[in-house]
C-alpha cells in the first residue's frame, strides 16, 4: 500500500487538530507535519517532502496562494520524486483567492465544512494525480475562469485535434470523474485513461486537470447542468 504523506497548513490549531484526527485514522494516510502560516508550510514542505499539502487559502503573512506557488515548483520534489500536490481549504465558495491558488498550481479545493469522508476522498484523489473541485461550486469557479483572460485556453475549433476517445475522456473529467471511474464508465483500462488524458493535456497545452475542466466547459464540450453520457456496456457473449 502506497502511503500518503500529508502536511497540514492552517493558522487555526483547532482546525489542524480536527483535520489531523480524521486523516490519521485512515490506514493509508500519515500526517507528517503541521504549519501555522504559508512561510512555515513552504519550509516544512522542503524538509518533509509530503505527498500532499492541505492548505488554508487565507493565512497571515505568506498566504496559501504564495505558498502554493512555491511548493508546486520543481524545487520541492516529494519523497518519491514527484512535485508535492496542494489541496486548498477554504470557507468561501469561488473567491478570487481560490482562483489564484488554482493558477498557482493547486490541484483543487475543498470547503472547510465538508464531511470527513469527503475530505478523505479528496486527499486520496489529489494524491493519485486527480483534481478535486467541490461540486457545489464548480459552476462558480468556471465562471471565474471564463471572466479572466490572463491565461489563454483553447478555442472550440482546437478540440478538433482530439480523437473521439480523447474527447470522451475530457468530457468525463469535466463531469468530475476520477481515472478509475472513467475506466469503468468506458470499459477500458485505467492506464489507457491516463494515456488518453495525458495526450489531451499535451495537444491542448494544458497544465492540469483544473484547466482541462475549464476548457471542456468554455469550449462547449460539456454544458453546465448536464449529466454524463450513459456508461458503455461490454458486448454480450
């Protein structure tokens, strides 16, 4: 079992304690450190090499956005040679700070009032390389992406470079499916899903899953409020 090494960064000791209790009770998660502000989070990320940093977006001094930008840089490789991933904690739905944290390299965000089981699922998903966007506020987040022109996203016609299967995978990513869920939905292997999604990122010059979700909505591949297509069924013998 691959263990997930988590660093907690929040300026409220009681919040860190509660998060630590929930995560430490899981057999595959180790809380390796706690930070009270962004500067300490960066320092501990360098020293402890966590798999994932659970980061409060608003902290005194160095805030979560600035800390995320430093931690996700190549200078902070995790224990197994990959860059530590950041999951943002916020009490706000789709604030400008959350948007900036995603631009800074965060892999998703979770509301602080989320249930414990959702916290655990989010940590596991982000540690596995997926994104986690709180479903209740995804539409707000996408509107925020659409309203800010700083980072160019593909035009609708540019999706023509994708194969039909790559478009299917991108659409399911936008609907919030994880790689294992996409594999089950399309009746293909999880490694194949990762290959297809990697090609989507490469062909569209996207950085991560969060940008892929924004692209799928802004290019019209997926419309807000729609449901995913029905799962494929293997042919009967």
